[in-house]
C-alpha cells in the first residue's frame, strides 16, 4: 500500500511539473517557487505572517512572481512601481475582483465589493452617485460625524475614568454614521440589537483574518465539506442579511419617491424605474448585498483603525502630547473640531496618516483579477488570473519611509514641519477599485481622533514601553491585540 502511495505521488509530481512547463511555455507566467502536487506553494507561505513570506519571495523572484494557492496560479505584485503600474496606469485591465471563496459563498458576487463586470460597474456607479446625493464630501456629512463624535464623548464619559475595552465603543461611532446614511437612523450605544450586529461584524473580521480561513481559501472544498469557524462566519452573515431585509421592508412600506431619506430609498426608487428592464442590476437581493458591503466596510475599517490608533498613542506618549498641544493651540477645549482645522494641524494630520500606514490594515489588499489576457512586463497573464497587490510593500517602502517598521509621524512631514503628501499612501487601495467610502473614512478618522484627544487623556494600564502593538491576525486584515485603557476627562 505504501509503495502504491509513493508511486501515485511521484506520478502526480511529474504530471504537475510537466503541466507547469507547458503553462510557462504557453502563457509565460512570471517565475515563482515550484508548486507541489495539490497543495501548490502553501509550504512557501507562512499563513500567520504572509507579509514576511511575500517579502522574502520578492527578494528571490523580483517584483512580479507567481504563487500557486492549491492548483490555481496567483500573480503577486510587490513594490510601488508594480502596484501603481497595475492599479493606476492599467487600472481597467486589473479591475476584476479575484477569488475570495468564503465571502463569495455568502455574497454570491451580488454586492459592490466582490462583483465583476456589469454588476460591479452599475452598482459602484450608483453607490458613488447616491453617496454624493446624501452629502458625501459635503458639510451635511461632516455635521453627522461631528454629532456622532459628541455622542462618543458622552459614552466615554460614562466609563468614569475606569479601565475599559474600547472595542465596541469605537465600533459604535462609525457604525452609527453609516447607519444614518443607509437606514436614516442611529442607535443608542447600549441597544442590544445594535451590539449584536457589531459583535457579529467583529467576530467575522477575526475569522476572515485567521489562518484557518487562509487554508479554506486555498482549498475551497473545505468550506462545503468540513466544520470550522467558516460556518460561524456564514451564520453571522446570514443574520446581518436578515436584519437588512427587515429594514428594507420597513422602507418599502413608508417609501416616498419624491423624498428619499437614505441609501435604501434611493435604491428602491431605482428598482421601480428599472422594473421593466429584464437585465437590471437593481434587485432586492443585490440591494441586500450592497447595503451589507457598505455596512461592514463603513464600520469595520474605520473602527479597527481607531482602535489600533489609540493603542499606538498609548505607547507613544510623546506623539500624543504633541497632538494635544496642537489641538489646544488650534481648536481649544470647547469648540468641536471640524475638517477646516486639518490644514492648520499638520502634525495631527501626519499622525492620522502614520497610524494608517503603520497598521497596514489590508496587507495584501482584496484580491484583484485581470479582465482580459494581458502582457505585463514581458509576461502573459491569462484573463481571470488572481492578482495580489501587496499594499504592505508600498506602505513600508524604505525609499519613501526611511524607518518603515517604526511608528513615526515624521514620515508625513517635511523639513519645515508641514504636512507632506505621499503617492505611496495606498491604505484605501488605488485605481478603479479604490474604496468607495474613502472620503468618509478620512473625515471620521480625523474628527473622531481629535475629539477624543481634545476631551480625554489616555492612560494605559501597563508601562507604555511594554505595550505590544503586533497584530494578532494578518491573514486578510491586521487585527490589533486586545487591550484596556482609561479615558481621563481633560
């Protein structure tokens, strides 16, 4: 029996190597480590630290190389030049959404994040236009964020300067902003339904970034055939979809087509306008998935950045002191911060950018795919091939950021102390698939952080030098370690 197994493995290896040579000769894919039968290059990747693995592989194979996740090739783009060339210079060709099995099973490629082709283009265009109609980039959205910042302050005061885990408080603020845009209402921070939704989002974020999910994405058959945390992810997602459907039905019952209140109303009106179009992208199912995408993306990314940001400010007390000094000088203690203040607060602006750069929230970006057979740097990449664009390699480029592994706001300041923009700042991705809510996220991060530091002194429960800021998961998203702190009223 052992001999038969050895023979099967040997024959499989020879077959795979032969197919690989044929593929290279025909398609001229970029170079990369030789894959093993069935498992591909999984042994070449540390699934608990993919950033380091990709860096090491790029040193051997260059800025463009091929990895096999299972038996499917994925082309990795490493470094600013390769990523920019793909996402910006050749954005249309690299605008496809790559395979993401767990999200696809719950999403069915019917939302705005994981869809492709006409579905993606129509839903994205509609979402951008509707968000603008609802005040994105205008004073009306800023008013909502400022109002929520004041509610956040009141909630933090309730901790009475005692130690607390800030996770769900920091989830609540951006979640309420996106809820006001999508559902036309906000929740009380103690609302149990609200807390349940946020708990499911937080749990799903950890599951997506876990080592087990990376294995499931390499071998999608595991999702259908084996137990594991992926089933909890799907269950949580179904609960959130049920909640959204309930809200949609409430909107249908009270819809006034002449007075749309929020994103759902605008979508329902568009559905009515296209009810005779057999090929319309505007259906209830796609409304549910688009709202879910916006709900999660509008909450999870900002709240995680805030949570990680406060941890960094706890550790780097000298940075926090400088920000608070600038707040006192420009805003004072009584007036609410506003976006107009940002131009007069270069150090605070630099700190907000450095937080995003340093935490490297989405190290590998959401996977892309090429929309047609293309020639890229003398390699031929077939249509539909998965593309990993390493945002880590851009955000931690030594040429642009001299101390990339250190938290240093000086990365975004010039010699005169003025804020310095950087083309390498790709925390929201770049090109055709850049985050739809980038403007809102930038506004929230600046206003929430400045409001917190205006009203509170942050106090760590441990010596700042002992604070560990290493993420506990980095598979999909960088998840900060749990911690507690005290918000001392200023």
